[in-house]
């Protein structure tokens, strides 16, 4: 049992950290965010050159063959630096789905382009009515000769403005909320009948609402009606990834807040000498360590295919939501008026944590699922066991 | 113990209701229900305050000779509850509630006749210059300097967190005229024309996306001695006495009740997994947690009100109004965000509600982020707890 | 609108306060508790002489004609002093049911005895399976000629050891949890077939488990099958009363804890000078004031028959449970090791608050009911209302 | 990153499991599963510790030459997890875990050979004399006095919160031998025979109804100089170094996991309104809240363990183990009380489970009330937070 990174993982971590230090001051980030798609194509190219875009993909597909730990390493640094480039939507979601879908021709065509930094992708799954139920899908796909034709609307598509290709979740059979009867389609983002309205999330990242009117899909990803089977593990892995990102963001907020507590003076002493603020700083620290521990738990159990992996991931996502809110709230509060401004990065980290809480379902949603999993288990102990001497 | 209003109070409530029914009309609503920010807000607020003025209700708390109405605490409460119930805004406080009491209490006759009528008629927009970049909760450590030079003071320094300075005609400031004694001494209360040469306003971008905060710089700004309130060096005393004039409704119970009702309605409408969010067990629990706290706070406010109506000092529970009120507001803002789901973290920008897919989240988000300030400004909740521990519970500092 | 007591109410309050000061030091209380039935018959006689036992009853029944405010005044002082005498079970529950049942012969026979301090009573409603559902009743009553014959078992009957007469809740029709089909019976506690096992609650008060085997009831209280209609308002009034008692207990814990914070020294300063403890003392105070406000709310709305009375009472009972736990927990914690001992009264107050939380259903149970009531209401505002300028 | 045990660790776990399967037998269970208090506990604990002794596992943390086993941190963890899983008690710590390391680190050869074998074989029962009525969290302010008189020290004073003093043969004490310097100086570490003339034990009645706490009085108690550990005046140093020997499992994760599982089982059995309590939305939420925290704490403990196994200093997260561990325990105790309903506040007395109507609430209540102490003793959680803020987060005191 150990929680150490391999030498390779440490190298990845160090190189990302260096990148962040050089390219992600608040001013630099504001400049990146103000670009057309909310990120820097030059940075993206650099990611490709440094090999980061290849890490999650199998060696057979030209990747590095990384696993949950490698993704964690990358996403934590992305979280620490508030990096805006679309690693999550393009690599983990879009690329992850193409890889998981198992169709060799798609893998061979597109994964190298992703790895080379030449292709931006997105996963279009949310709909106006779906809220956190990913299987609540009314976008329809119907067969028309050899083609699949898609009609419907997707919202809050991450990286939806920049994406050249989309994976679209559509219903091919079943009722509105059935898990069965969903199919994933590869769609060209500029195909006839695709309309995009791009806008921003609060942390500056690019999203789009996309309508599909008689859009002919380029290919089926995976099998017809079996979309959930491809999607679920990819989304679980994305859940892990955003939780690692959240840890990085929380670490940064802790560091910034501690620094402020140690330097900001009021009533002639540093505010960090007030016991009430000290105890709350301990609470922030404690919340952050809880996230780290559950992240290690979820990553290790996922990597080992352990039976506790699902429960661990659900617990993690709940904790990320709750602890993120606590850490974010306290960071703003302890920074006082300055925490309310866009002149510090505190607010942007807080917003990123709030977005991560929402992604793939918020804390309450995941806790409901956790309860179902946890209470389904039978335990074996008797109360006498709890009697200490 | 008895909850009933008197016959007079009932009649007053009817009059208030009638006023709102007539005056809080579609024109007013369309002027003030701008959901995309505060930029269009100024003309609407002035129009609304003029309607209050025309009814004689712009400044009910002022002495009658200056235009006040001599309402009882219960009448103030009734007015405010009805206002919140229809969703009309509170008056912008900086002029009518904050500087005016200082002017009519400590100002010269010239100052009273120059400033009070214009405040009453909403002809001047005021802002407040207390906080400075270095001062925070330790307000008295302020450094913005005023030096006497002939008939004028010359002001140099800056003020921060100045709400709506971008609209303001006047700013009332605490400035330092003496550095030799205790920091509370040597502070002078000054009224400054925002159009004076040397005054500049820098907007502060805030996490809520509204433009409401500013930093105000003074560079060799000349202010006539006639604009000084009372004596030099007594500004701290005047400013403190102003706190007594703070409105009774500091807990904003009525506004929170409106917010809670709205959250419930929206949670009935939002569907997750085929079920209204309101029936989600955890959501329902969280909503009821805060509802119960709000029900308590409502009566804490009424207890304070009942004391005020009797003319006796409010009990120790009055120290909790701001603490609990702001915490409840933040909880409600959080719940409204949670109801909004993904939409709470997306910037609607130019998209119509239809394109965006939601008609309330944009505002929910702004309220949430702006609400973070409520436990920071006006004495952070930490400072409030210190004060309560010391003065109410008698614990040594 | 006012929250003042009448002159009479103030007199009642003062006389109870004097009684507590004279007769309820911790040592005196321990002596009272160690008596056979967990209270002092001499004190009870004094209660009668001072007229306190008459207060809730109608003037027609020889009472003082008091209402919710009067009950609040009495119970709050009882809570402050941790008074052990059975005002709740004998006067409010047993007496309250006899009065609410409306049978003149019972009222005329027994209420004067209660008022004179000559009759101890109890209300037997809980069963082993019922938990907090008071209508979950399997104790059966069947008609046998002119008689009603009762079989079953009741548990945790307050004042069950001392009671000479019982009001017993039994099922006369319907299913196990139906609200309809319940009937209240007056039963002599020494009737043939009644067996009592007395024990104590954690605060020292007397309770009993009582089995009924072929017990012939003395009378029906109210109407057959309509027991819930008699019981519900009486229990609601008892809920209010124990919440007032809780307020008194919380006030006492606040006072004791503040006194300790002001006198106990560690590291050469009073512990009350530590900011973290100060803030927690504020939280205790705040919780107590919340209870007071909701108590006033519930009492005033009950007295006025206001439509908000039910919601207010439910909110109050929830808050009493939560705030009581907070105040109790903090009181022990801030008293340090001493808070763990029976040498201070802190622990007894904490236990009394925990009992009050359970009586007639705990905080979670009441919150569930609150949610149903609150969410059934339709509201009228639009969101624009919440936009301040 | 890897969760797997090595082959050796797997083998060790099997050996531990086999030990518990054989030795934690019905006889042991019936001796120690006494639900009505601690009074019958001593013989059972001694028997259980003798079984550990016979296996050679009574003091695995000691140096091998004194009877220790040189387990790795992971082995300690495995042992403790399996112990908690079957519900066997921890060793009584005062002898084996608390005083013994001081004796083998700072004691004379005579002291080692006199005391250590008897501790190992559970022939002496020890208790701890640190706290005093006036000292509280400020331990170093202790006043119990030892004055040298020929070959003996004469002890006068008292110790409080002395767990199981009523069973003890020996007590190890911090006593004051000098009042002149800093309060941490002038403290001496002393071993005192409880049978010495002048020692009296007063039981302290506690809110949980167990008899575990006592006050111990010393009136002219003569203690041979030979029973002093190390140098006079160095007792504080020895006592502090002892903290290093504190067991790794301070968070008691495994015990809390057992408790949680039991709560879930009972909540499945308890019916309210025709529905198991486990399906009650709020209860399920509260249970899952603490379950998620416990899952986190389990891995925090493993992280500390992994560092210890590598022989490196544990990271800052180790400071959270006690804080979070005790809070989780208290939450679980609270939930168990809530499951017990009315029964949690009734004293079963002489009633059988059948007459009483419940078979676990009596113990639940005792655990709950005793558990209140866990955030007070051994450095209150407030003090823990101060320490964490200062030494881990680097905030000025």
C-alpha cells in the first residue's frame, strides 16, 4: 500500500506545474479567457507537444496508456492553475467516448488528431429538461436509409463553440428517462442543420447550446441503443478527473487564504491571529484533506477495479460539492471585501468549484445515489462489537 | 401576549396596500425589474422615490419639521412588509437614511436647508465614503487626509467599496484631520461634491457581475469649510450616532420570505428524474431548515419591534438580527442557485430566456454572489459575534 | 401587538421562581428524585395550595381558565428549575384529556381532585412498535355488555408509577395505524389485570410499562372511535408546554455556561476570553433566542386560533430538538470535564432537553410533518420581487 | 498509488484473523459484552490481555528486548482493523501504551525489570495521574506536590478524571517538585503504589452512568525515590515524549465502521409509520453524511500509515485524525441514540430486554454520554484546532 506517484507521474506533475507558473498568472489567464473560444490555441499546441494530450489513451491508440492516477495528476494541476484549456471536454469526454466506443475506424481517424492537438471535440448530452439525469433525453435519432438523422437540442455543451466534432447523446428507443435506448453519434459540428449559440460559464469557459434539425450523423459511437454502456464509464472517469481538478482549486484557495491571513493586518495584528479565523482555517484545511483522501480512495479503487469503486466515487463527488462550497465561501469571507472583487483570483476559483459541483450532477444528486448503494449492503456486525472496555 | 394590530394599524396597512397597488405599477416594474444588471436602475429608483415623496413617505423616519411622518415602529414594519410583499425596492439608503440624520442632527441651518430638501425629492444621489483600502473592519484606522487651506479643506486619499459612486452627486466622507491622538480622534465628517476637480471614480469589477462598487480617489480636492459637519475631529462620534438611525428591518425578513416563496415555486417547477425538486428529500429538508429559522427570525424582529413600540431599549436578541438575517439570506441565495442547476453557472449574455433555457438563473447567480458581501460589509459577522459576546453576553475581550 | 405578560401571569411566574429558588438546588432536587415516585408529594400539595394545578382548567371546571400563555409561563419556570413534579402528565395530559373529552360526570368527579392535588394521573399511549406515530396502536378494547375490556401493553407512561388513574389509548376499530378507530378510556391504575413495571428516565423522572389483560375500563373519554379528535389538541397543547419547558432549561444552561466561562481560568485567563468559545457562546445564545421567538409565535398563534398555528408549532418542536442539542452539547463541552459529572446540574438539564426532543416525536419526525404542511401552501410572489435595487 | 497488501501482509492478516477466530470466543464475549456498565469488566479485560500475552501480541509496539514484536505500521493497522471488525476491545492503555514506554525509555534497570514484565502479563493494573481539579487543558499548571524527605518523597494533593483508578494497583503521576521556574519545569514523573497509606479514591458520578472516573487523593503519601522516573524536574519532558508513542489508530476508524454498520442494521429494523427508519429521508441523509466523512477519514489514516511505513514524518493531515475521529464518533453515537427513540432516555434498570422493549438502547445511551468526553479529554478539540492552526497552518498565536 502506498500513495506515491511513479517517477513518470512526478515528471508530468512537475511539467504542468512549471507551465502554470509561467503562463497562468491572473492577468495571463484573463487574456486567455478573452480569446474567441475562451482558451489559447497556442497553449493547446504546447500541451500536444509535451505529450499531455496523449496520456489517457491506450498505447494501441497512440497514447501513453495512462490510468486514473495519471488523469488525477494532470487535472489537479489544471485545478491549481485554473487552466482554461479544454482537456476535460476534448480529451477526456470526446476522446474518451471515441476510445470507449470501440470502433477502430473512428479511433484511428480521430484519436491521433486529438493527441496532436488538431481536433477539438465536445460531448453534447444535457437538455433543457434533463437537469442531472443524463439519461433523460428527448433528442431523437431516426434511421433514414444508411443514415441516422438527429433532431433535438442540447445545452451547456462544454467547449461547444470551439468543437469541430461532437459526440451527441440521442434517443433511438425507449421512454424519455430510460437508460436503454440511448445511442451516441459522432456529428460534425458544422454539418447542415447544426446551429450553435455559444456563451460563457462564470469561470470564463466556453459552452454552447446546440440545436439539431435533420442532422445526418457521421457515425454511431459504440452500438445502437447501448450508448449508456459506453458513456457511463467515461463519465465516471470524468467525474474522477473533475474531482482532482477541484482538489487543486481547493489547495490553491487554501494557500491564498492562509497567505492573506498571515499578511493582512487589522486592529494592528494579522487577522490570522484571531482564534475564530484560525479555527475556520482549520476547517478549510480539514475539508480539503477530506477531498484528497476520498480522491485517493476513488482513484485507487478505480485503478484496481475494486468493488468499493462506485461507492467511493459517489462519496468523493458529494464531498467535492460540500467541501468546495465551504472552502469557497470561507475564502471569500476571510478575504473580506477583496474576496468580492475580480482583482484577485479567489472568485474565479470559487466559481470553478461551483461549476465542478454541478458537472454530472451536484452533491445532493450524488448523495441520493450514494444512499442507495450504501444502504443496499448488508453488514455483519453486532452492537456488542461497539462496546469498548 | 397578543399579535393583533390596533384598528389604526389596520387602517394604515390598508392605506399602504392601496399605495402600492396604485404606484407600484407596470411602468415602475418594467423600470426596475431589469434582470441583467444595475445599469438602468438609476432613473427607475429616482422615479420610485419621487412617488414615495409625492405621497409624503420618502423619509418617514425623519423629524416632522424636515419632512418626516412620525410613524410608530409598527407602522414602519407594516410599510416594509407590504413593500417586500409586492417586491418593491427599498429606498437607496445613502442619502435619506445615512447622511440625512447626520445633517439634521449636527449640521448648520445652511446645510439643512441646502441638502435635506434635495435628498427628500431625490434630486441628489449620495454615496458613502468610509472604508479605505487598508482599513477593513478596523474602520477608525482610515488615512484619507484633509488639510485646511484658507476657506477650504484639501482632500487627498481614496475610499473603497463605494456603492453606486458612479451615479453619485455627493459623497459623505470620514477624513483624517489629525494624526496625533487616538485613531478615533482626528476624524472629520465631510460632504464632498462629486463634481469637484480631482475626484475620480474607478469601478471595481466584482464576482457578481453587477457594477455597484467603486474606488473613489481624491487628489487635491478642495472642499469648502462650510461642507464640514459639526466640529473638526468629531466625525467619528457623528458617524457612530448615525448607527442608531439604522432601520429596524435590518434582518430583511420580509424580503427573505418573498425569496423563500419564490424558491418553493421554482422547485415545484424544476423536474429531476421525473420528480419535482421540491419533493427531493434533501432539498425539502434544506428548504425547511431555513424556513424554520426564518420563522424564528420574523418573531425576533417582532420582539424588537414591540420593545421599540413601547419606547424601551430592545433586548439582547436585537444583536442577532443582522447575524441571522444575513445567514438566512445567504442560505436562500444558495438554495436558489441549487434550483437553477447548470444555469446558475452560465452567463446568459445576449441569449434570450428561450434560447438560454431559463428565466431566473441569471439573476439568481448575481444575487448569490452579491450576497456574499452581506456577511462582510457593515461589520463582518465575525465582528458582530465579538460584539455580541462582549456587550450582550458580558464575556471579557 | 405585544409580548408582555399580564399582571396575573407575572405573579404566577414570580411565585414559581421563588419556589424554585427555595426548593430546587441540585441537592434538593436529588433528594426529590430519590423519593419513591421521583417527585415530592409535599411539593405537589404546595402546587395545589398556590393554585398552579388549576391554571389550565376552565373556570366552569373550577379552574383559572388559563390558556397557552399561562401554560408557557408555568412550564418555562419548571424547565428553568428542572422541577420534577408531574405537571405535564397529571395536569396537562391526564387532566387535559378528561376536560377535552367533554363528559361532565368525569370532569366533575376528577378535575377538582386534580386541582386539589389529590389525584395523580397518566396518559398511556406509546407502544413498543409505535415509535413516534401516536396512532400506531395495537392495544385493543372490545365491548363486553356494558363494559369495555382492554388488552395490550403501553410503554414509557409518564408518571405511570404514581398514577392512580390512567387514560388509555386503545383501538376500537380500523387498522393498526389508522387515525380513526381510536378510543380513549379511563382506567383505574389498580384495576384487576393492570400490571405496572416502573422505572426511571435519564433525568430521574418516573415512567412505567403497563400491561392490560382483560381490564374493564371505568369510562370512555370522549366518543368511541373518535379518540384522536380529543387527543390531538391536548397533545398539541402539551407540545407547546414542553417546548416552553425546554426554553427554561436552555436559559438555565446558557446562564450556567456563561458563568463558568467568566470564572474558570486556564492559561491564566478566563476561558470566556477565547474568541472561539465566545463565538460558540453566541451560537448558544442565538439558538436559545430562536426557541424563544418560535415559542412566542406558536403560543400567540395558538391563543388566537391563527391559521399559522400548526406550522408554527411544528417549527417550534423542530427547533427545540435541534437547538436543545446544540445548547446541551456546547454546555457540556464548555464545562470541560466538570460537564461530564453529576456534580453539576448541567448533565441533568441536557438529559431533560433530550427527553423533550423525544416527547410526542423528535425533531426529524416533526420536520417531516412541517415539510408536508409548508409545501402544501401556494405562494404568490414572482422572482422579480426578490430583486433589490 | 496502490492499495494492495504485500504477500507477507496478507499472510499476517490471516494469522490475525485466525487468532481472533480462536481466542475471541464465546467465553470472552460473555465476559466483556456486559451491557450494564463497567463493573464486571476487569476480570474479562485481564483474561483477554493474557490471551494476547500468550500469543506474544500484548505489546507489539514495545522494543523486542522487552517483549515487543517489531510490527510494521501496516501490521499494527491490520491487527487493529481485525480487532474492531470482530468487536474485541482495545487493550487498557494506561500500562502497556502509556507508562511502559516511559519506563523503558527513561527508567532504571531495576524499574524496567520490576514493572515491565508485570505490565506485559497484565499482573498490574495502572492508571494515569496527570489532570488536577484546577488544571484542565492547561496541564502544566498542576500543583500536586512532592517533597523529598530522606529516601522518600512525600506526596500531597489530588488528581482528577482518573480512569479506572478503582481497579488500579499503580498510578503514574506528574507531581510538582519545584515552584520557582517556568511551570513546565519543576514537574517530576513518579510511580506510586495505590496501596500506599494515604491514597484514597473517590468515585466521580458521571452523566453516562458508568463508573470509570475518579478523583485520587494523596495525603502524606510516602513514595521511595526509587520510584521516580529519571531526573527530578524533567517529568514534563518524559510525559511529552510519551505522546510520540500514541497509537496510530487514534481516529478509531475501524471501531466507527463497526458502529455505523450496526446503526444501519438497527435502522432497518426500527419501523416508524410502517416504514423502516433507514428509508426516512432525513435519517438516511444524516447517516450518509457521516459515512462519507468516515470513508475520507479511513484514507487519511491510511495516508498517515503509508508515511509511517516508509519511515517518513506523517504529513499535516495527521493532525486531523483525532479531531475528525472524535467528531465522527459523536455523530454516530447521536445517530444510535436517535435510532433508539424513547428508549434512549429511559433507564432499563432491572427490567429484562423483553419487559423493557429494547435490547440496545441502554448501551447506546451510555456510549453517547461517555462519548461526550472524547472531545474534552486528551486535549480538547478547541486546543487541537489551536495547535493545528499554529503548527500546521503556521498562523501566529
